[in-house]
C-alpha cells in the first residue's frame, strides 16, 4: 500500500528540486544576456550544482539514516531557497558561485531524503514509488519554466523562488519519515566491491545524455524548437520515471535499464538528423527514468537501514556525468553540434556495456559459490 502523505510531500519537494536542473537552460540564457555571464561561466555554475547536489547526499543521507529526514531536511530547505540569491544582478562571479553551491547542496540533500522516503517504505513497489516521487523532478520545471520565461527577468525569478521555497519546503519536509525499524548492509560494506563499482560507473555514464540536454539544450537547439523543448523535455523526463519504475517492478531492474539505455543510444544518434524534438522526448522519457531505476536497483540489494547513505554515494556518479554532460559537451559542441550528439551516444554505449559486465561478475560469483 503506497503511503500517500509521504509520497505527495516528496513529490512536491521534487517539483521544487527540478528547477535547479531542468530550468537551468532558462537561467543560463538570462544570466548570459542580462548580466554578462560568459557561456563557460554558466556551464561552470551548472557543474557546481552537479558537484554539490551529489556529494551533499552522502552527508545528508547518512544523517537522515541515523536521525530521520526532518532535521537535516529543514536546514537543506533553507539552503535551497537562499541559493537563488545567486541571480541578483551585479554579483562578482565567486560570490555567485558560493551562493549557488550552498543552494545546490540543499537541493541535493532534499532530493536524497525525498527519494529514500519512497524507497524505504515500499519494498514491493519500490520502482513505482520512487518513480512517482521522481515524476516531480520533471513536472516541476514543466510548470515553472513557462512562468520564468514570461517574467523574463532572472533577478525577479530568483527573488520569487527564494520566498516561495522558504515558506513551502520546510512545511513539506515535516511530512517525511522513514520506517522506525529496518535492516540492511552498512555503507562501506555495500559499496566496497566490484559489482557496486560497475553499477556506479554505468550510472555515471548513463546520465550523460540527460545532463547534456539539461545543461546545454540552449546550445543544441534554437528558436521555436528550443522554446518547445525547454518545456517538453522536463515533462517527458518526469513522465518516464513512474512508468518505467512500474515496468521494472514487473520485469526486473536490469532489463528495464538495458532497454532504456538502448533507446537513449538511438535517440542521441537521431540528434544528428536535426529532426526536431524526437531526441528530446525519448532522452527525457527514458534518460530521466534511469536515475530512479538505478536507485531502486541498489536499494534492492542493500536493505533499508542505510539506503539513503548508499544511494547518496551512488548519486555522486552524477558528478562524472555532470562534467561530461556540461563541460565536455559544451567544449565539443564548439567544434560542431554533431560531435555533442555522438559523445552522448558513446557514453550510453559505455553504460550498457558496464551493466553487462556487472551481470557477468554476479553470475560468475553465484556459480563459484
């Protein structure tokens, strides 16, 4: 039975979280056009978000495993809200980076505790539950982006989001909880082995196409196509998560992940054809689903007790994917947009290959035993 209050609050938290990632194309255009930020500086801000939002989950996950999600969640809510101060006009770049880093850390911890509120409570429907929560990570930007584009002033957007998050997020966090009694492997025991390392790397490379479109869509697309894609892409990313999560509950995590990666490879190559929106739809739908699918895959093996800590460690793989999907894609796109699409496809190929090797390792160990 799905715990509706926990899932609803976690879903709404994710809707706010999604703005940090899936509204970045809107924010970057505003910062570049109105405040003189360079393209490489804006990509640097996105990479800071990736680093802080991922590594903060290790700390936040461990604290929430020991103490519950509410205390660390309220602190993170305040940090997330204050992060939008980075959009004030006239700030020197280092201060802008510091503010955005603090907000990104808060966003990351909120992401982790919202996801784990679903993962820990729903053993039998883990894929569906975390998929429902992750739906908010796409749906939020789908709701907010048209509003941000209509406001068309990056400082005003930042001021509004600061006030709204300071009010809403702490109230939502108070509805989150973890099961009181749970068992599972301790973090170091769960991650210091070859299968987890292979899953970690598969996750890192598998996120590259999704992150590339999240950070660099304004480079890869333009005009009307960009305006449609900037709303459609996060929507598809959200919709794919509960659907593919439910599929994984029925046919297995690895089969579902392998199917999603296969389609992402083809979708990235379709980007070479300049057919509008097809790549954005498919990479959004299936690339977005990969993140909760990998969370559920790890959750199935480590148990509930320290699940937030372990998924936090897994999520740091997004740093690798974030560097490749923002800095590297931005660099290769300078030589031609086609190179960016090819690089995305290559990363997805590496991801599915690593997942296959991990299955072989597990199979060999089971035969040896």
